[in-house]
């Protein structure tokens, strides 16, 4: 993860919360002290469909 402001990779997670639609993380850049949030979620249906299509093409 890179800081959106200074592009540093020295970012730490301050808080992590599980939500119904994914994971919410509060982060802080250790170089410029900017705080920002990320929202992570898993898309399974479209990935499964994509993998099935790829397997059918190989046959």
C-alpha cells in the first residue's frame, strides 16, 4: 500500500473493522503523517464466471 499523498510505502494500519460488504482499514503514512481509509471487498461471482469461461476455452 502506498500513501496517496507522498507515495511512500511506509504505511501502517491504525484500525481494522469487518463490515458486511468487506473490510474497512484506517491507515497512516509514517513519512508525511497523512491518514486515509481503504475499503476492501471480495468479488466472487464474477471471478467464478471468469474462471469457468477460461476453463471452457482451454478444452
